C-alpha cells in the first residue's frame, strides 16, 4: 500500500482577494509538510464549477505512479538507504535527506526515466513520490548531490557495494556455479585540464576515441543475469591488466557468497588473456575459466577442415532443427592444446551464418579497393598532379586498407617503366592470402580448464556472455539507467554515479525475474514504459466537500504486473495486497 495524505481546500489572500488552492500535507522527517499545492481559482468561480450538474469528476492533478512504485518495491527488502546510512550516518544537526536517501532517489530516477541532477526536482514533481516515500523535492538539487556525495570516499563506496550485493544474494540466491565477467566504457565530456585518475582516453567502444572515458567491469550470475560485483577503472587500462588487478577481490567475493558451488567457473573474453592471469587462476583451488582465443593467433586450429566438425547438442541448434534449417547449426571440433603453460581443452566452433556475413563483407571491401586502385592507376598513367610518386600512392593504398580494416597484403602493387619510357602502375590479387583468411571465417576458438565438461556445456557457457553484454546495453539506454555521457567532474562523484547505475541495473533485473516467476516474460524497459502511464489522480465529484486521491483503473498488462508483485487496485482506486 502507499501513503494517501488527506487533501483539503486552502484559501490564500493576495492584495485583499481570496484565491483557492487544493493542498496535500504529509509528514516528512516527522514534520507536517505541504507536498502538493494546486491553484484552482477564485472561491466564487470554484463554487460554480462544483455546483454544476455534470456528473464527471473534476481532475485536479495526475501524477506518474506505477513505474516509481515498482522501483520502490524492488528496494523494499534490500533497503539501500539503511546500507548507506549505516556507513555514512547523518552528522549532528544535519537537516534534509540523508546520504542514503540521495542515493536512493537517484537510483529510482534511473530506473524510470533518467535525467540529470539539475532536472531531477522538476521530474519528481511530476510523479507521485510524495505518496510513495515523501521527500523535500527541492532538496534534490545538483548542488546538494555534490555536497552529500563529497562525503563518500572510495573505501565507503566499496563497502556500500559489498553490503548491497550481499543483500541481493541473500534475497535472490541465484545459482552461481558459473559467472560471467566483461567490461565496457563510458565517455565523458570532461575537459583536458580537469584532473582525473579515472577519465582517460582509450579505445572507446562507441567510437568516441577523442573523448575521455571511464571503464566498468561487471560480474553477473549466469542465467539469472544478476550483477554480483562491479569495478570502476581508468579508461586507458587494458582489459588484461584490469583482470589481473581485480580478480583476487572478485574471486574472494564470489567464493564468500553463501550456498555457492565449491567449483566456480568464470567466463571471460579474449581481451583478458595473459600468462599471469591464468597462472593465478591455476593456483586457485575453486576457480576455473572459459575464455575465447583469437583465430589469428592460432591459424592452424582455425584452418581445421570442416569435415572434422560435428553439430552440437545445444538449445540453439535444436531450435534451428525445429525451424527446418539444420544447415545453420553451430558446429564444433574438440581437441587439446598447450596454452599459458598448461594443457587445456580447446573447442573450435563454426557458425555458417557468421561465415557468410564475413565473406560478403570481405568481397565488398575487396571490390572497393579494386575500384580505388583502378582510379589510382589511371591518375598515375595520366601523370595527374600529386599522383606521380609511387611511394605516395602506396601510402594512400595503406591508408585505404586501414580505413576499411583490411590487410594490405590482399593486393600487390607494381610500378614499371616500359622500353619506351612510359611509366605504368599495376596490381594483382594475392589469392593465397585471401583464401587463408576465408578459411577462418565463422570460426571461434574456446579454451577452458574444465576438461570434464561436455563440448555443448563449454560452448553454451561461452555463448552466454551475451547476458553481461545485455546489461551493458541497458546501461546505455537513453531512458533507463543512461550511464553515459558521464557528467561528473571528480573521481569520487563518478564512482557514486556508476554505483547508482549498477544498482538501477540490478533492480531492473530483479523486476524481470519477479515477473518471470509469474509467467510474465517482458523486458524491464517495456514494463517501465507501460507503468509510467499508470497514474495517481487527485479529483473531486461535484457536490462533495473535499478532494480525493485514487489510482486509475489499470490496463490488463498493468494489472498483471501488480498481481505479480502481490497487489491489486480495488473498486475505490486504492492499492491493496492480495489475500494469501
């Protein structure tokens, strides 16, 4: 249920004239506070309106309720405010919301409709927050966020995160014999002269290489997709160095979770491969790994003839068979090999669809280069300005290949002079080099120390890396979470910002899991968009003395979501718990 403060009419006098308002009052920090005040008009005009013979109710105000209420439900048995305030309690004589409340209201905003800190008070005024968890909305300014988050040290935020994920684990208890770890980065518009250890230039995953960026590593439980650990790191730190830096802490967190399997497998990407990393994993008694390996660094494996490959018994292949396209099934070849100092299980997979796409892309790029070379040849033959130097032409060819992300070995350029003194340019395809490249199309190499796993289990675990990538995609959603661009200018605020984004991701995934348990398979984005249209309405029937507040009648999909969380809206527009 939610708070329903009593509404009443209130008369203000301005320049001797009376003006009528509808007021709602609730207790905030134990003090009666006006949480809503709506101007109606003069008492005479209002009386005429209320005495009208029309039967429709007069609606004074409609506020977003459903999505914010869902956000509150996801925090209900976690209590982020309690966690934060237990580590950073209120100072003596400190007024206004606590540090924990500033975190909570930021998380809720990012779960529903992410806006900047400057716009947050305005956004909350359009919602029914005062009937869900009353707050002095005008206190939620960017300046106040700066002041509150200034008190949060790196040590504090790490401890807050540890306790938060511990509670998530206790409440959800996800199966965690297999964990997925991956990284991403978020660009920021931070100026060059602004000091920051986190915001650095690097290879940005959205192509914004000219901007400074901050990295985020995320560990999620396989299948449930619930985040269990995260880390923030400088944007110029390579994935392999990051993994080496955090894996001790990450493995300690994973092993400390209650009811976990004695044998934990971490699925990672090839960017984290290094001799030192796997030496540490080999020395750990409980941790095993599954990783990918670039075919270009093991061309012998990638060149394995397709005759040695067999279809896999995995869910993806079974669906393709049911759809009548067995030729699209994923194939695999299993062997052994020595990697990072030890014998490992190696699986080479082949995806026909991926091979076709790569082949089409290569043909298109080769044709582009051929057309450009033909044009270069004509310009060189005609001795056009800037096209007379073979060295310059070769440099332009290399730049073209680099722009197309293609090897310059696919074409060989020649410059010859005939007996008559005529200079000519020629080029020809390197058919052998191109064919060697085609052989690797559609191939992927997976390496693991789980020698007792079946080939299908190894491949499916590796394919499930999409689950953590799915969390990253949601973190870059413009409406929900919206982590980037990061608009904070100090490392301490960046850490706080990224923590609220990770909490929002976690709560949104909790919502999806809650609905799935009731047979509702919808994305958090879809549910939040739908529930934003479920309003709390302040209205009044003509002839009554005081206004009332109630909820709109929910649509079928909205009612399903409410029911999944154990609630329904009764005939009076009041949210009620379902009877057990």
